[in-house]
């Protein structure tokens, strides 16, 4: 299976802890996106990369959130000092630049902050 | 910023009924428009798209027409099946990213 892979599937943490999620995109895709989705809402854009460059970050994104894509392949999303409001499904998607509108999504990481 | 508004769900229909899910958009430019679908237990996937005014996107019996004059992109299907039960998201492109609506949950009863 060469789809988008996200790990872990579920993460439970205590408020104030740091968490890190990983996304492995489809291998030939040069764009990688992170979205956040809460119950009853659509995916909310967080940030995206083209190769290793982070090209856009949502203005609504707290500075506790950071993302990397060091070699232009997999990406990590870290949340520092988690808060209960961070509880959500974190989705990763990848695409090819130029065909960037067709996003291929992973199954997501469900974060619960207690 | 650009945004999408779609009808609230859940929408419950009997099998073989006609489906319409309304979607309107607000955009400063000329975005591409999409419908994405999320089946139970699966990730979001592209259902159909249209890139300019009057284009019609179609897939799996679903259709949507890009209407610039009414800023709409309503999803339709002539005869739904139980397997169409899912959450449907209307979306638009803003630069290199996709902006999604809140989603409409569809239940099809046998």
C-alpha cells in the first residue's frame, strides 16, 4: 500500500505534555499538508510544505505548533505544552505540485488531551 | 478569506431517492471547486472537481456544476445507494491550499 501513512493512530496525553505526530506521504508527492479536524467540522488548514520548504502556515496556528519536513519526505508535527483545546483529529495529506488540488489524505491521528 | 458554506446534516434518504447537497462559496478570485467524501472508517478522498465557471464535475453517478453567477456548486445524484452513506465536504482552492466546508452527513436507508 503506497497511501499516506500517519502514526500514531491515537494519542492520549496530559495537559502540558509535548506530542509529536508523523506523516509519511505518497513517495513521489512533493507537497505535504497538515490539517486539523474537530467533531462536526471540516478540516482546517494548518500548514504545508513543498519538498522541505514550509511555504505557508495558518495565521490561527499557535506558536506551540511546529512542523518539519527535513528531507522532503516524511513530516512531523509537534505540539508543545498541550491544552485541552488541542484535542482533535490531525490529518496529513500529500499531492503533486501542479496537480495540487487532488489531496490524498491519511487516516489521521486522534489526539485527546486530558 | 475565502470560505465555503454547505447545508447542515444529517440528510436521511431512502435508497434510489434523488440527492442534492447545497454548497455556496465566497472567494475573491476564481477558485477551483471540489467535493470530497469520507466513508466510514476511511480517509477523505476526492469525489469530483471543477476548475472554471460552467464546468461540470462528475464521478460515481454524482455531479456538480460550477455556477459563478450564483457562487454555487451543488452536489447531485439521481439515485442514491446505501453505499453512498458518508460525510460529504464541499471545498475550494485558495492558492495552493484547499478550504473545506463543515461537511454534510448522508444516511441512506435500504
